[in-house]
């Protein structure tokens, strides 16, 4: 967690509504040993993801931290990533990112990015972004970014990249719109009939792909298969409802600022300890803030709980009742119907 400052004012940014405390900018020397110790105690790879605000606003701090780790010996299982709006990526940054980063995720909302974000990375900075060895794209579904519209834009972007640049398919991600005291209410003025029609279209295309060998774009195929994969894991492990907040924040995911403070979520300023604390004590603080039991009182009867997993714990009851749950059901129920139609195959 580098800080909350940003060079854009995205209409759906959570931090506008929930963060009131500025983060310190000096790196605690103990942070290097903490990161290395955590990495060395993992059996698998450990991702260190840089967050803002906008992480590239803190470019000198990113380099200072990585250089400090390199001087101490970067563990072989430690890799770096970030999510960025892409505006500050230039030739020098591309060279550094290609050397050290396993992935750079570009925030982009397709055709209406200028409305939701005030900036379109692939209109204004495509040449630099396309020079990255490994990047992905992530969008937020909103009333200005419907799922099938977004996939059409992603398909066009991917075709350009594959044909004219690297030849490798771009990975795409879709996030839900979170109403955490959302100030821009126009973002959630969805036409739910349009939402249902679009997601149903995508599901039907996937059904024809499986049962009739009809073509489907890699963007749509991967989106549906990510949902089916989620369901398969739920069935395998009998994990049909969450036992704690679905994001893993504070447990599987440690959120740490440059001074060594630990937080429940990287989008809030709720501290759960510092890096020198006993980890068992930190976990107790995390569990005390967990809302899985509370949200299950609302969610246990919902047919799409297995895909939604009670949603983001930051979204309060009123927002769930007014918009959030309706959107989740509309987006996910056709996918459950698709799975039932496909059967065991």
C-alpha cells in the first residue's frame, strides 16, 4: 500500500468514500526483512502487488523498495505485480517493468473509459502499454460498461495486439461495481433487462461452443470458464458458502504500508497490527472484523451465493438491498442455468 494519491478521479473509486488517513511515505527498513521472511516461509510463489491510489505516482518508492530487496537477495519465489491506470507508463518505465514485473494490470472500461475514468489508456498510451511483456486488463461493470459491450471492446483490443504486436492473447478481468457510500449514483443506473440479455447471450454462445462446436471468442470463453472453474472448486471442496470474507484479506492476503502497518483491506485505513506483532494476534484482529457470519444472514437463501460468496464485506445492507444483490443475481444466475443445461459434461 503505497498511498492513496492518484492522478485520476475515477467515478467508482472506493477510496474516495472510505479512506480518511494519509499513509506515511518513508520505508521502514524492517519491511525488507519482513517481505523476505514471508516469501521464504511459503511453499508456493508469493506475489507482492503494488497498490495506490495510483502506484505509478509513487514510482521512486517502488524502485527504492525493489532495489532494497535486490540488495538483500530477492527470494526466487517472490514476484512483483501492480494494477495501474497506465497514464504514467513511458519508455523508461516499460524497460524497468519488463525486467522486474511478472504482470502489470491496466484498468480500462472499454468504450466509455473517458466517462468512468476521465482517461482511456488504450487511446492515449497504447504504444507504451503494448511494449510490456506481460500485461492484463481489468474493467468495472457499471451502467456505462455492460458485460457484452465490454467484451466486444476487449476482443477488438486483443485482435489489435495479437495481429500487430506480440501475438499473445491478453488476459481480461471483470470486477463488480461496489457501492460503498458511492457518490456517483449514475454508475448503478442499470437497465437490468439489458444486463440479463447480454450475460444470457454470452452463456448461450458458450453452450453452442460446447454442444455444437460453434466458434466463440477467447475473451468470452475464458470469462465463462472462470465461473465454471469456480463452481467446480466449490463442489470439490464442498465450499458452497463462505466461512470468512471471500477476498482473503488479512489471512491469505497481507496488506502492508511502507511503514509496516498491516490493514484488513488495502482499500481502507482499518489497521490490524504491525509487521513486528505476533501473527496469531494479527489474525485475531482480522477475524474480529470479518463479516461472513453477518452477511450470511442475508445471503444464505440466495441461489447465486456459491458464485458471489456473500460479496464484498465493505458493502452495507442498504446498498445490497437497493442494487448490489440484484446485480449479482442478474449476472450469475444465467451461468448457473448454463451449467445445469450442460450437465456433467
